[in-house]
C-alpha cells in the first residue's frame, strides 16, 4: 500500500474524530474501502502518538482533562516535532534500537514510511505498536527482567542480547541534560542504556528543552557517547553551542 495514502487516511481519521466525537472500526473500513485489520492498525499508531484513545470497536478523542492545560499541548507538539526530525535520520534497511519512553515512542508513526527496518526495543508498548505498522519492521526484543519504574526490560540478560548484534542507530530519551556531563536519569538502572550506546554506530538523544538544568545525580550517557541531540527551539542558542563543543550535533526543531 502507498505510504502516502496511509498517512493521508490517518490524518482524515483524526479530523473526522474531532468533528464527530467518536468513530468505529466498521464505519472507517467502509468509508476508506479497506480492511478492519488495517483500520485497527491505524488507530493503534494514532493512539501511540497521543492523538486519540482506543475504545472497543473504535476510538474517541483524548479527554479534555489531558489537553486543557496549554503547557501539555505544547509538550505533545514538541514530542511529535522532535520525533519527525529524528525519523529523518533513519534510512531504509537500517538496524535501530528504540529505548522505552514517551518521546521515543512518538517515532513509531514516522517509521511507517521506512522500508526493511530491523528494530530492537526493551519496551513492550513499543514492540506492540511496531507490530501494528503496515510495513511491519523486523522486531527484536531484549528480554531481561521487567522494571516497573521504567516500564521496560533491564538487567544482564538484556545486555547480553544487545551485545549479540550491532546497530546503525540508537534512539533514546533522558530525564535531564547536564551541559558539562551529558544526559541524566532518575532511574538507578542505566547500565542497559550504556550497552545500547556501545552497540550502535550513532546515538540520537530525543529530549525536550525544558529538561535542561534538572538536578539529577545519575549520569546516563556522557556526551562522548552521543552523536546527535534532537530537541526544540526552547533550548537556548548558547546552551546548544556548549553541547556542540562536546562534539554533538544539535538539531533544534520548531513546534
């Protein structure tokens, strides 16, 4: 199926949902002359992007309580803009790792336009969403021990699995930025992030600018391990230059 048509259909589904307040799988399948399986995949991808909520047999808009605060709307827009810019770095047939997290999960709708990808993840949510993409990238799971805090698999088994492969790119988020040190995290379990970075040729950090300056002790990835930082224009130019002096390419997107 033409990927342009897929994206157009998904945009129309969101627009129709905003107008009607509810859509059903059966109705959409008839309207777009496609299968109910395809429509369910569309709804799963759109839910992952935060554009709707799945309900039995269809979908409804995201509750206003979730989006009434303007700052929450901006965060959502920033994530999507960051994801689109990050996805632009991925080439067909690349082998990539996607770490767990909401910002990295925003990549998934963009992957529908890529061909021949091999994707490893430690996140069940990301794995399930990848399975719903029409192009169905080859999916690899790290396995390991489930960590409720990060909602992902961690531990030595996961690290050993990663070391069995080599990858073109790692896409990873962070809880904070330390201009002099690198990316930081609240999670004490960050050794898997280091292994992910070690087995990837390029490390792309996806992170919103408001995480700059957070006082977080745990250093997740030093700047020496990071190739690209994709963030938004809220990151001041002088801060971007300071990071670039560490050898990191900084991409700031307008949201």
